[in-house]
C-alpha cells in the first residue's frame, strides 16, 4: 500500500500467519518489529495504551509520518512486536492507505515494501521491481510525498527519537514544549530484543558500495563513480543526481530513494554521496545516507 512516507507491505496485524508472510516476503529477521497502521486515533488505542504525551503527539501529527512506540495491548500477536511489550503505531496520511485500513476493518502491520536491507520504495514501480509476484496486489498511489520513513518516537518516560523521519525533532519539541532526545544507534538497539536491522548500520543500501564525500573534498570525476549531490551539480565526468537545486530539504527527502536507485542502475561501480544540512528533514536524510554507507 502507498503511504505518504514510503510504500508498505501490509497484512492484517491481528493475524499472526498473515504477518509471518510479510517477514518471509521481505527476507526480514523475526526480531525486527513491525509498525501497525490504523485509520483513526481511537483505533490506535485499541492496539496500544496512550499516555498524555502520546495523545498530544497523535492529535498534532496524525495522520502523518510519526510512529509512537507505546505499551501494547494483548490483541497484537507477538510476531508483530518481536515479543516486545511495546508496539509501534501510526495513522498514515494517504487516502488509499486509509481506505484500505477502513475497508479491511483491521489494523494493518506494514514494514517498508523493500527486500531486507535494501532501498525503500517510493513508487509502485519500485515495489514491483523487488517483489514481482510475491505480493498479492500493488496499490498504485503515485510517488510518496514525504519520501523518507516515519519518525519513530518513544514518548515516555521522556521523549526519545528512535529513528529520525518525516516529522522533525524541532516539530516534536514545539508540540511537547520540552526537549526531545535522539537515540544513538547503540541506545536505540537497547530498546529492542536484539539489535534490530532497521536500526543497524548497514541498511537502505544500494547494490554498489557507497561512501560519503568528505566535507569540502573535490567530487570524483570518473565514469565509474556515481555521485549524489544535495543542491549543486558535481562538475566533470560520471553519473550524478542533484536532490534539490534550490536546496529544499523537503524536496531532497522526497527524491532521495529514487535518486539512489537511479544511480544504482548506472554502469558505475561505486557511489559517493554528500550529506545535507543537519537540520529539519536533513537529520532523516543524513541518517539514511550514513546507513547506506554502512555507518551508524
Ligand atoms: O514510514 C514508515 O514508517 C513506513 C511506512 C510503510 O509506514 N514503515 C516502515 O517500517 O518504515 P519498517 O519496518 O521499515 O521500520 C519500522 C521501524 C524499525 O526500525 C523497527 O525496529 C521500529 O520501527 N519499531 C517498530 N516497532 C518498534 C517497537 N515496539 N520498539 C522499537 N522500535 C520499533
Ligand atoms: Mg524499512
């Protein structure tokens, strides 16, 4: 199903057998928990127990790219949460996703619709490329508006971002009127049964090796090196992509995964990417680039 962030591989979150098929299709290890998607705030509280902070964040950001990690209720099978006592839940901001959830009458568990460890899909075509016949149906909702995954937040006992995403730290702090921490990779993993691949260093990876351009270093100019730039086209030879010529982080986020895929499809043998400014959506973009480069 399409969402505003990336496409998701959806199954009835209350049906353990259906959820197991998600793990099988993705080649995803069972210890990485899934996000449960609902259509209404009240439906969210049937799968998770809200706190004051959770209610406030839900009222402000749902539907939208924010996942709340909250104590789970017993209706959610263990396989969804990898046995954790918490569940991640969100309301996606996409009419087709909401229609699908409402038509099924069920909360839908959905990870990003990519093979384990690979680049997340932001068009229906990306999903078809990776899954061919392995999924029942691809709902084409057009290109994803946000383009990076939801921000995963554990609101209590004090607000902590487990994964930067489409809602920025600045927006969360403004809504809660208190500081919001961003977990380091090691700390993030502490919240999970074992290190979760979604939080592992090597993730969102293109096929070709990717390295980050040193600050201020010249771009390689060689047909064997693909180059991913933020706002200024790299000079010289070699395939390149510019995320946003106007330096707009929202546009850069929306274009990130498709640009990585296009570069990955060239005849270059390796890729160099530059980081973007570390503010707003730049934190989510840089998080994905660092992980694609195998760094935390
Ligand atoms: O935007 C998104 O969040 C997309 C769309 C489809 O909604 N979904 C997505 O799912 O990115 P996935 O499975 O690729 O990433 C889910 C992340 C993982 O890093 C997982 O470890 C974390 O959320 N997560 C899920 N439940 C959790 C929990 N109970 N505690 C801590 N982390 C959790
Ligand atoms: Mg994913």
